[in-house]
């Protein structure tokens, strides 16, 4: 069997780490004070890592500290002598040390972040340290040096985004380009803050010595805090939308868990069709609330199954739902999708097609009993003329096949 | 409509005049024009960007203090003050009177930057920055930031006192305490801005020059952007919760506005009992969402005229459980979820759904029960006319101990006795109380509408 990409990447990272460790052990650690200070900074940064929130860079301080150590050429005016191997060793040791409490708390350790960290830091250090120590960069003094660091870090950030997208692609099988787009989208935000802090820290240490580390990490910590609050309020918002969606279940209009299942499956199908993260969020909200129009009905639809209703009735419910969603102050695109979920598929936006197909699949497979899912898929394939978009049905089939494989 | 009192105009004029004096360069000292121009352009540009639609911030202004503080740490006082001027004068203001507001913003910043720069100079900060002596530079910068914050707070408090006619007052605390809290609230962010300003100053004086210094602004800008997003998302979230409640109001025509009012009354009780701000906010949500389960009750029953059959009554009495089922997944609501489930319990155990008695009923539910009953009595329902507030309070006091917790009833009576009951108040006014802005005293002047 062909080795998967993430295995190859992990192997590369392991080889680099082992080589660096061996070299450092053989040569000994230069400038222990600086190594210790940066090690402590990276460890602290790792300790503040929070996984699970939908933030690209979960430990920005550790990333910035690692990059600035790789770019360190002077400490308070005196040139440094540590090489690339020592940089990788210190970063790796500090990262592992900082992740001990997380592992102890029972979070399963993942190999991707440390592998990426080792590779990017190793790349920066190998590009910078030998050239600097040999004096090739002496012509690049003053402001040019700052710009050089910035350019090097930006290039690395781009490579890291490609690497991250490739890893996610190889792990999950989701299409590569949308993943890359999502990774690149975070570069102007927290990614830029990490790059700028990495460069500024290296320059700051060069000017004032190790004092710069605590002082210069404050703005980044602030950024991390703001991002975390943003993520927290987004999570809360999701919960509220999901609760609003459950109103129809509690009122007895739809079966329990229907909205949640349609949302989860729609998200998977949307990802397979290459939607980006913001589009997926809109799709998820629309899928959660797709049945909300039924609240305005006097009598419940039997079992909440809207897919078997006559089309004009389906559209009426969709319009009612759109009106309710519009009032909630959610992104207006969500209301648009809810309104258009019963339109013929050539006129629908992609998200509305997905909601329609997944909703129909969910209802049909539930009715069908044990063999339901297969029959439902078959019916959708045959019924593509009736308003189910063929490309979405195929994407659904792929997602379902992947789920059964994984199970 | 925003007409400033004459004394406020005079105050603004005085501040402007003082600022002009500060801007005069001392004779013999050359002004470093290039640095001033660069920093002023950066400041104005950053503030402009913060107001653009790209970021769409809810609370514009006062964001790029690091630039001003860096100027205060680098330049002579009059030159540093000049840096704030273009940004403060040129950027748009949202409300009338435009010219006065611009002058005010400019004068305030000029005075604050000048004072900070003066203090920094006196504390020997310039030499510390040039020699890269970090402890010395930190101490001088700390003193300068404290003065910066003090000047801003005093000037702000002054204009508030003159326009609103009252000194800033926070809740029941005394005036000096409120000033002190106003100072502390702005001191924390300004300390971070001061650190960033110091970093800029250190790098500016280094061989790497202004290019490296400007890089410091990037993390600050990013964190500020995330903060603006946080506020936007939070506002959207509040709108969604309100929509959830409106859905109930639409179903149950007679209770229009009931949820918001119960939220307000719950909040008054919680404040009166001395709960902390976070808990008060949770109880407000508890009041707002207490009837959300009515979404699950058929509309026919909710709007039925005339007596309900026992069967129908049982269906309606399911609404606390429906409501709890809906909100139990929303983790930030905390104890508000218990309030939704138990707001129809009675102290003697005769309530529903579980017939809990006394201390078994969660405190939040006891608060909401009193607020709910009070609003039900003072608003018109299908089965009864609205009763006057004193009659309703008397009725609550009569039922205290059997139906309601006397502590909560007492708190409501005291709170209404002091601040009155303004049922017309809209939810948008209430929202700002979660994080009291300096302008808050203007809106809840005591006794205004008793």
C-alpha cells in the first residue's frame, strides 16, 4: 500500500528532529541563557493552547517564540552562535514539555501540530542561521534586515498553510483547494500577528536582550485572548441556533434530532463539494433551521416529512421559514437558503440544493427501516429530475461511502 | 437635539485652549518634523482603517493609543501632542454637534499625550529608551501611562458631569468610588497599549528603525479586529435570542413584551440582592426565556378565550419542561436553565412541574417566579385587566411565604420603590447595562419618571 502523505510528513519531521537532537547532544548547547528563556516562552505558549475551538493557530505564542528563536542573530548586540540544530532541539523539547499537561488531562495527542512546528521552524532556521553566521547577510543591516525577516516568515507561513492543507487532505479526504483556501484565509488574521511578533521579538532581543521576551509577548497574548472570546461567543451562537432549531421538534412537528442530523450531513456534503469555512457555517445554520417554517402551520405535517408534500406546499413552508429566520438577525444568506430550499434545483444556490437533498435523504432513509439508507439514495438518484441536483446526490453518496468505510 | 449646555461649551473651549498652549514648541528646541509626520500619518491611518466597513467596529475610537504613547516616549512633549492632532480632528464623528466633538476629541488627546510625555521625560525615560535599559524604561512608561489614563478619566468625567448634570455614578456606590472604577477600567487596556508603545519606542531608536517599530502594531490591530468581531457576533447572538422570544410573543398575542419585562424585573431583583454582574445578566436571560417552551404548546390553547379544560391545562403546564428541553444545550445560560424549568414551582410545593418546595427550588427560579407573577398582574391579559403597581406588590407580599420567596418579593418591592417600574422600556436600553458605558448615568437618572 502506498504510504499516506501524513505518514511521510511525520517521518520527515522525526528524521529532522532526531538529526538535530544528535547534533546538539554531540556539540553541546550554546548560550544556555537564551535557550532556556526561549524554551520557557515556548512552553508557556504551549500551556495556553486550547484545542477544540475552531481557531487555526491554537498556540500563537509558542509559534511566535519558536520562529523568533530561529531568526535570532544577536542578543543585546552580541552575535549568537547557536545553529539550526539547536533551534529545532529547543523548540521540540519545549513543545513536548508544554503539551504534557494536555496529554495528562486526557486530550489525545495529535502528531500534526508538532510535526508542522518542527518542519517550519527547521526550514526557517536552516535558511537563516548558516547564512547569518557566515556573514552573508551583513549587507542587509538596519531596516533591510527587518524586512528580510518579515519576507522569510511570510514565505514560511505560506508553505505551512500548504502543508497543513495537504495534511488535512490526506487525513480526511476532503478536497485540497478549499482546505488551502481556509488555511490561507487565516493568514491575514492571527497568522499575521504570529509572523509580526516572531520578527519583532527576534529584533527586540537583538536590541535589548532577553527582556524583550515577556514585554513583546503581551500584544500577542491579547490577540489570543480576543480570538478566544470570539470563538467562545461563536460557539454559544451555534448552540442558540441549534436550540431554536429544536423548537420544531419539541412542538412535535419534526422527529427528534432531525435538524441536527441534517446539519451534520449537509456540512459533510458541503465540504465534499468544496465550500469554504464561512460558507459551511451559513449552510449549517440554514440546515439547522430548514424546518422552522412548520412552526407557523396550524396542523403538523405527518412525521414532519416535507419531502413528500406537493411542491407548492413545500415552497409555502420554505417561505414561512425564511420569514422567521430573517427576524432572528442571523446572516441574511441563511434566510435566503431556507426560502429557496424547495425551488427547482437549477434556480437554487448550491447550499439550498444541499439542504434539499440531505433533508430528503434523511426523511426517506428514516422511513425505510434497516435497508432505508440505500433505498433512499437510490430514490434520490432516480429522482434527480424532480428537483434533486445530481452533483449533490453524488457528493452525498461519496460522503456516505466514506462514513461507512470509516465506521 | 443634542444641545450642549453653555457650561459644557465653556469647558470644551477651556480644554481646547489648554491644548493649544501645550502644542506650542518651547523656544530653542527643534521639532523632529519627519518623525511627527510619520507617526501622525500612522495614527490617522489606523483610526481611519478601524472605522472602515472592513472592520465595522461597534466601539470606534481610542484603539491606537500605542502610536500616541510611542510618540510620547520618543518626542518632545509638544511634538508628541501634535501627533494626535490630525487623526483626532479629521476623522468623522457620528453625532452632532460635529465641530465641538472634534475639538473635544483633539483637545483631550493632546492634553493627555502632552502630560504623559512630560512625565516620561521627568522620569528619565528618554535616556532609558536610548540606552535600552528595560527596567528603567518600564518604570518611566508605567508612570506616563498612569498619567495618560488619569488625564483622560478626569477630562471624560468632567464633560459627563457637565452634560448630564450628575457626576458619574455606578449603581449604589458613591461618586469617588465610581471615578476610581472609571480610572481602573481604562487603566488595564492602556497598560497593554503602553507596553506596545514602549516596544515601538525601543525599536524606533534601534538600528532597525521605524519599519520594525510599525510591525508592533500588527498584533495589536489583529487583536482589536478579533475584539470587534466578538462584539458583532455577540450582538447578533442577542438578536437571535430576542427572536426566539418574539416567536413566543407571536404565538401568544396577549403576552406581547411580557418576556422582556420579566427579564427586566428579574434583573432588578438580582441587582437588589447584590448579585455580581455576570449573574444578573444570566438572570435577565432567565426572565427573557422563561416562557420559551410555549413554542411547543399548540397556538389554539394559548389563544383560547374562556376556561380551559383540565386536559388543556395539563398541556399548557408542560411548557416549563418544553422550554428546558430547548435551552438545555445553551451552556452560557447556566442556572437560567433551571429557572426556565422551575419558574412555576411554589414555595409550599403546590407548583409544577415537579412540586418542589422551599429551598429545593433553585434561587434563579424563585427570582423569575416573582418577576413573572408581577408582570402578569400589571399587564392586561385575556382573563384580567392590568392592576396598578402598588396593588400588584401588595398581592405579591400577601402570597410571600406560600407561593413566593419573601426575600425576592422584598427585593422587588425595594427596587421598584427606588427606581420605579417603566414597562415601556425596550430591550435595547437594557442591553447596555451588561457593561456600563461611561454614558450610562445619563439614562438612569434616579427619580426621573417615578
